[in-house]
C-alpha cells in the first residue's frame, strides 16, 4: 500500500490501485504529464468536486449522488461515504489492516475483494470489519 497516494476525489483508493506504479491519481491538478488517473480528462466526479471547491466527494453527499462513477459503481460511492462518515485516515487505516489480512483491492485488472457487493451499507461494513 502506498499510503501517501491516499484516497482519490471519487473515493477510490489510489494507495492500493494496481495502476499506481505510474499513475498519481487526480488530486494534483494541472499535472497531466505526470500521468493521471486514466479517467481524469472526462471524470464528472472530479470536475464536480473541483467546481464545488471540495477535496473530494467525501466532503459532499456521495451516498445520495448519481453523477459520473456513482451512476453505476457502488465501490467508489461506498468508499467516499465511508470517508464522509469516519474520515479518510480511518478509511486508510481500515484498508491497510484489511490488506495485511489478505483482502485484495485489485486482484484481476481493477476487480478485487471490494467489488463483489451490491449494497452500499454492506460494503461499508466490510471495509470497517474486514469480514462479511
Ligand atoms: S479522475 Fe475520477 S475516477 Fe479518476 S481518481 Fe479522480 S475522481 Fe476518481
Ligand atoms: S458527491 Fe456528487 S455532487 Fe458531490 S462533489 Fe461528488 S459528484 Fe459532485
């Protein structure tokens, strides 16, 4: 885990992303040449958060939002909602503990142990407890 890369604007875990050998996420604006999240150019969540002058969707209402990634994917939404409730440091602490316990963020491509959920609260509980 590259803890220093932290949590992305959308809630996804740049610190654990399989792309993080080269990608620096989208938190540093105006550094396209440094390799961004592949989605940064068109990402609605990124654009919206910047417009609202927020550090990320976790400072907004991710659980009630259906923009961009949140229209289809529960993972970023649950991660952002977790960070809204408990803070990004607590999220990083839980992800680090879970990683040490063998829970894998990206097992194949960008799919891993946090992707097999269709209920927001269940995924939040899994992040917190490290078990289903
Ligand atoms: S560009 Fe969008 S999808 Fe990529 S890390 Fe940023 S907020 Fe998340
Ligand atoms: S939660 Fe939704 S409305 Fe709030 S900043 Fe993120 S994308 Fe925009």
